[in-house]
């Protein structure tokens, strides 16, 4: 119950200042994310985002964890359109991750890339294909962590302006000093709102 209250508080407190809010679920997990576009807050650097994410994973979507605590994240990313490729955006970012895995504290600072392509389809609404890849070797892992890897792919449809439905797949590995750990390996669906 406390985890659910914390998730609701995080999403509602950030909703008034957020420029992007995303919630993804499946039958066992919930993920919430907010991003602020610094270019829309008086900064001259457009396409620069700071964000926070909360993943409440379940041991049914991890074969290596008995009792996962929520994964909490802060992030910084710059995303720009790619010259010469219509509809493609590429972003580079850095994140800070923290959780506890079966009583062991875990922290990492992964570096990575995100991409989004508006597919050139003749549909009544835009369709996007996106993905992300983040990695932290052991030198960027702290506490009892020994590495971080995250891959994600998703397909979005935008039936109304600034409102998307999303289906995707994510895999998050949070390796410890003494064992390899998959924090979450699951399909999900969700919704994203841009303001």
C-alpha cells in the first residue's frame, strides 16, 4: 500500500510542472515517469530534459529476485532531430538508479541513447517506433552493484494531439557483486501525455 501511495504522490506532485507524463503497466508491474523540458522553462537549450522514474517491479517478471524494492531514477537527456532523416530524433543521456535487491543496496549511473522515429505510414494518426539502450559497467555501479543494462523498444500511436498509447518491452539488468540479476523483463502497455 505504501508503494502505491508513493507512486501516486510522485505522479501528482510532478504533474503540474511536467511537460511529459508516462504511465506503463502490465499484470504485475507499474512504471511512472515525468520529464521536464528545460527549453520550455526559460532556458535557451531546447530538447534538454530532466526527469524522474519509478518502477515497481514484481518478482514474477524477474527470475532472479525474491522481493524487489522499487527502482527509482533521476535522468538528464538531450534529444534532437537528426538532420537528413525525416521524423527521426536521437537523444543521449545519463541516469542515476537506486533500489534494494533482496536486502542488498544497489546504485548505478548508466549512460545511453534513446531514439524515436515517426513511421511514414498513411494512417489517420501518427505512429512512432522508439527505443532506448543504457549501460553502466562496474566502475559506474555503487553500493553492492556490479553493472546495469537496460533495453527498451516501444510502438506508440497518437490518436489525439499530445496523447499517446504505447505497447512495449523492457529488460532491466541490475547485477550485484555476487550474482547476475534481472530486475525486470516484461511487456507493458501504457499512456503518455505531452503538455
